[in-house]
């Protein structure tokens, strides 16, 4: 069975995800997360073209399978039209590795991957950000994805953790200071200004990190965001407010498995088969 942009959604998802086989080896994050099947699918792969200071993703849930199929089709269309990779960035944004730096670099998206934020008040927010943007004061209300802290505490001991967001620094830097005030969980923080701007769409070109790409993993709910390095990516379902979500627990097991391989890309390529949709 081949993955097809026009194929049945359930068939595509069943082929694109295969994380559950790693779960038995994962005992470092507590609980089996209610035994739910992992759903590392494309979900809401909206283009990063927001013009305001709010998070990079549109805050919309997909209520029907038709919505999911449309978003999946958007992702396929975007990747099929992606122009050739630009020349390698001259400036590398991360410092040179030292002996104490972990071998693998784990790049994490922020909005709809670790958190969900809105400009309107929400019930029991985990954080409230006070912003002044273009002379206008506003509040941003944020919920943390279930298991976020357990996940960050675990991966920070094994990976060089980088949060790379297409959101504006004014918003994201404040939020990250609330999440990790002592900078013990997240080693490096990158914002929209480190993205490659493709006609208003913000792509995270992993070459800007200055790391060997055989040792780089990115987790993002938008596959377009890492369209130039699809074989480095783990697509994760977008999160908005589901208290029973267990995706971070599920993906953790795959990350632990990748610690033992010399090159992460063959396994991620075989697991998610994303590169076949690229025009590259």
C-alpha cells in the first residue's frame, strides 16, 4: 500500500505512524498515558504566515475527517511546490559543541506542540503573558500540553534541547522564561528571526543550527515547517486543550530508541515516509 495525497486518510495515517512499537522499551516517563494509540499525524500543518505577535499556528481545531483531509492535502501541496533548498546559511545560531554537549540535538516546536495560547481569556491558564506590541497592551493565555514538564525533564538529560518557534520573540521568549526560568530544561531558544522566510511562510532550515544533521531531530505539528529536512522530523498531532492527550509520552519512546543509532534519518524516513512528498 502506498501513501497517496489523494488516498484514504486512515490508510495514510496508518502508514505514516509507527511509534507504538517502541513503547515497550520506554519506562522513563511515568504511566502508559491511558493506553491510547499514538497519533503522530500532520493534524494542523498551517503555514507559518501569521502577521501579528500571536503564536505561529492558527487556533482552530479540526472537527471532522474532512477537515483533516483538507489539512493533509494542504501539506502535500505545499511540499510538492517547495522550491529548491537555498544555499546553506552562513551564520550558525548555536554555539560550538563542547565535551559536555549531548550527541543528539532535539529541536522542539512551541505552539500546538508543547503549548496552546490564545489572546482571549481561557479557563485555568498555566501561564499569562503580558505584552506591549506596537504600543498596544495585551494578554496571552497559555495552556501546557499534558506531560510537557515530565517530557522536558527527561529529554533535557539526554539531548541538546532547542526550542525553535516561528513565533515572534517578544511573545515566545516571555513564555519560555515562565516554562523554564532557570534555563535547566531548554538549552537554546530560537525564534522567527532564525527561520527562512519563503514568501511569508517561515521554514525552520535545520542547517542554521550548525549541527551534523545525522544527529538532529525536530518535533513539530507542521511538516511544512521542516520541509527542507523531512527525514529529520517527527510529526506530532496538534494540541489545543485535550486533557487526555498522550502524544509527548508516546513520542518519548521513539526518542529513546534513536539515542542508540548513529544516524537518526533512516529510521525517521522509514517510520514516517515524509520525503516522498517533497519536490526536492
